[in-house]
């Protein structure tokens, strides 16, 4: 199955200009450079902050939770 169709659509869906960018970000997390002094530890802080982007976020409401048909929902109202 060709879910997203093209490389451009995949990049758009994932929010990156190139798919290799995602691989590089994952590799940075999997194989981090071990800091040897205080300055290198400070340089690691932005990378650690980017780890927060990988954690799923919980929200109390979202557009996908909107109830459109309240009274009598029907499958016939779905677009075919």
C-alpha cells in the first residue's frame, strides 16, 4: 500500500524537509556523544531538550474529538 503517495507528502506529514533528518535525529538519541568536560555537557542541553519532542503529549480536547451528529448518528452521512 502506498499510504502517503510521494516522498514530498511523507516529508510534509512528518514536518521535515528530508526524511534523512528524522534518521539523524533518532541516531543522535540512540548513539549520544558522551561529554568529557563541563562545556561539552552544556552543549548537550539543547539535544536533551529536543528529547521532549519525542514524548507523546496529552491534551484535554482536540478537533478529532468533536461531536458532529449528536441526536441520531448514521453511517449514511459518511462521504463515499
